[in-house]
C-alpha cells in the first residue's frame, strides 16, 4: 500500500493511506512552527495529533504557541479556552511544560481534570515562573481535592514563584490540601488566595505554611470572610516568618479591635496587611468599599512604608470613624506627601480631626491636600487656618485645594487672615474660582497678596468682584508676580472657553497676559467679557467695555500669538477697543472675533488696525454685521484696503450679509491684491452677479488658493463663471479650492 496517493496535480492534492500518517505530518509541521488556528480551541479531531506531538519533546509545545501567532514568553488565555476539553487540557500541559514563563488561565471553568493536566505541565518545566488560575473551580466546591493536590505537588518541585488561586471556592479543605501537598515548600514567593472562604481552619493551615516557608514573601487573603478568630490565627504568621513582607487582609469580617491587634504586630515586623509592597511609591485604594478595619490596616502600612509618597483612599464612605482610624493608625506620620480623601463623607468633624492631628505632627511630610467638593462650611475654617500656620504645614505644604466647598466670606476671611501672619508659608497657589466672595473679602485678600512670600497663583475668576476691585487686586498682585486667574509661570496656553466670565474676570486675565511672557495662546470664546449674554428670554446683563479694554491694552504688551474672543457680544465699543490692541501688537498672528455683534463702525476701526499690524495673519470675523445689513459699506471697504497692504493671509467673512454690494466693496478695495491666500465668503447671499464680480479678482490674485463660497445662491452658472475666469488667466480650476 503506498504511503500517499495523488488526487490531483494542479493544485497538488495528496491523500494519506491512513489518517495516522496525516496526524503525524501535522504534528511535525506544528513543531516546525506552521501557523494555524489556536490550539486551546481545538476540537477532538486534533487529539491524536497532540498525543503524537507530546512524544516529540519540548519543540512541539513551543510550536503550538508559535502556530497561534503568539509572541514572547507570556500567554494570556483568560476566558479563552474552548473546543474539546480533554484535547485542550493536553495542549495546556504541553504549552505550560515547554513554552512560557507566565500564563493566565482566569475564568475558564477549570476543574480537577484540568488541574491534573496543568500539574503535569508545571512538573516538566523549569521555565514557568507565574501562573494565574483565578475565577475557576479547581476543587468543584471542595468535593474533589485531587487536582489542587496535584498542582501543589508540582509547585513544590517546580520553578513557579507566583500563583493566583483567587475566587476558586477552595474553602478550608482546599487551603489545607495546598499546604499538605507542599505548595509552600518550594520556591513559591507570592500566592493569592482571595475570595476562597478559608475560615479558621484554612487560616490555621496557611499560618503554619507561612511560618515554615523559606520563600514566601506575599500572601493575599482579601475577601475571604475571615472573622476575628480566623484573623487572630494569622497573627502568629506575622511573628513567625522572617521573610514575609505582605499579608493582605482587606475586606474581611473581623472587627476594629482585631484590626488594631494585627496592625500593632504588622508595625513591629513591618509587614503590610493591605497589599503595599516595600518598593511601592503610590497606592490606590479608591472606590474599593473599605470598612473601618481596612482603614486601620492601611494606616499602619502608611506609617512604616517609607517609600510610599502618595495614597488615594477616595470614594470609600469612610465617614467620621474612618477619619479617627486614619489618625489613630498614624497614617500621616510616615512618608506621605499626598493623601486623597475626597468623597468619604468625612464632614467638618472628620476633617477637623485630621487637621488638628496634623498640627501635632511636626514631622508630617504632606505637601498637598485635595479637599475639593466636600461641602465643608465656615466651621472648618478655624482648624484649617490653625493647620495652615502650624509647623507641620509651614515649609512643606505647597497647595491646599478647597474649591467647591461652602466656606463663604466668613470662612475664607479666617483662612486668609491666618495666612497673613505666616508670610513664610510655602503655599504657591489657591483656587477661589466660583466662590462668589464679592468685595466683602477684599481687604483680607489684599493683605494676604501683599505679604505672601511664595504665592504665585490665585484663581479668582467667577468670584463676584467688580471691575474696580479686580483692578485694585491686580495692582497688588503685579508687584508680587502673582497671577489672579490661574495662569502659571511658564504656561504657554490658557483655555477659558465657555466659563461665563465677566468684565472683572477679563481685567484679572488681562494682567496675567501682560505678566506671563511665556503665554502665547489664550481661548476666551463664549464668555460674557462685556457683561451681557443672550438667554432664551433675551439679552441679559449690563454692558461695559472695561474688561475687553484691559485685554486690548495687555495684548499690545504681551507675547500672545493667538487669541480667540468669539461669542462674547463685544459690540461696538469692545470691537473699537480691540482695534488699538491689534495695531500695537507685534506678536499676534491669529485672532477670532466671530459672533460678537460687530457692525460697520467697528469694521471702520478694525480696517486701519489690520493694515498697521505687521504680524496678523489669520482673522475670523464670521457671523457679524460688518455692513449693517448692507446699509453701510465703509467698514468692509476699510477692511479690504487693509487686506490689500497688510500681512493677513486668511480671513473668514462668512455670514456677514455682504451680498452684491459688499462683494464689490471687497474687490474694489483691493482685498484680493495683497497677501491673502484663503478667504471665506460663505452664507453671504451672493448671487450669479456676485460671481461675475469675484471671478476676475480671484483669477488675477497672485496669492489666493482658496475661496469658500458655500451656502450662497451661485448655482451651476456661478461655478461656470468662476471656472471660466480662472482658465482665462491660465489657472487650473481643479487645483484651485472653490467649494460652492
């Protein structure tokens, strides 16, 4: 009988005399790295191929991984196993035994039969260092311990240093079997047994294993439903082990008294009970549903983990008792520089406990507090002021975020007056934006600005000051190099878009534009810089150009290259004020004045200013009324003259009701004869007659490459007229952007 039979020559197709030959050649091809489907999803057809491959040595297991296109020596198979389970388990044994250093098998409903295959793989390799078996059911709810025993025995004699058995429903018997079979007698350094309901019996077994292990440094028993008796059995492990660094016990069922006992033992031996490693610099416990016992354990670790500088305990509903637990546990006496405690319902009383405790800790290293949005009233001001001026804060505390509380004038006055007594405070910035403090706090604030030695930023936007008060505060801040709108030193761009800023805010921003030489871009669009805005019931507010006038003056003395003032209802006085700033600026290259209610009179003022500017290149004047609805063309004529001789290369004049007469004014004024490269005349009511006027101007321009004429009334006739004009000047309409 021939080994192979020829079925066809083109393309070549052969048939093996027996399926075994085909399976053998398939195994050889896999060993050589032939790519194909993922072997952990194979059906029973592959059973004999896998069996034959297992006799080929390590190369076949490595080939299985290569065949699936996996790179590197880490394999993530979490929730990925499928196909025929016996075949897939045989594949797992080969892959684990030959190809990887780390494998994740989370969430695959693995039971005792899979465990035995995994154990075979572990026992045949010295490469595997890390295995994750979380969220399976290795003992079938404790009824079959054979698989977990096999894995434990393999780990004992193998090379695995990290194993995750979390959420496997091991129970006390499963934990005891892990210990009995020797899982902790090999080189295992890290094991996760979280969520396994170990009970006292399981804890006793684990405690004995920890005490007797020469390699175990980290054990996690989080969410194990440990009560006080079970937890106390682990206390011996803290004193019996000489190498254990972490024993994580968070989110269990023991009480605060038990937690305090464990915490004291953990401090004595510097063993973390909350999962903090010795080399951790940051810890994130936010939103984990921590209880009081957890808070005690975390506080203890924060005290002795000297490398840890930042901890986040936000959103855990710690409450007043949580604040007490943190203080009593010494959480703030360690190396922490930042501790986030927002959204914990601490209240005034809880924060008072923390702040008063900090006053008595001169060795505290806290440099920043975030107390934003805690709803704290004036009652917190006194303990806060005491802390801010204490030895603990002076020389260390750089920032204390208090925005979104309810301190009011009364509370902030207490804080500011206290700070006046300590000009050596290291605090560099305060954010009082939106506090609606009004002029009643002016004296305390002015005194503080005048004496503070390190303050660089105080954000007062939206604080309810009037223009005169803002100007007075500016005069003090300017002498001290302090920004009153939140712009930091060396900041290059500032975004104030859509913040409902008022004229007084504009005055504060203007001072910073002038003082911060690094600032080149500012976005002030969609605010109320002139004090008016449009609501559903009509225009609201009282108009004043004082704020925009201050910005115009600052623009002339600033380093600004780009400024967006669109949507501010600047109107005539605001636009005219800006004209002088445009003319005087030597750096401004881009300016947006869109949607500001600018009329023909403003256009008359803007024209000469644009012409004088040597830097302005981009100008947005869209959505205004530069011709007073076609009644006054002097302004658009002035702008055209400026474009003819100025530096502007891009201008947006869309939606300005130019119509035919406005178009003629642009052309006659020479708008297209200068440096202009791009112009938008969209939504201007232009007809076919306007196309005739525009055609020759566009075609004879030496610089123009784009003219946006969308949403007009040009139609096909208008397009033909424009294209004819371009061809007449030997210009290709296809290369000229002419959106209609």
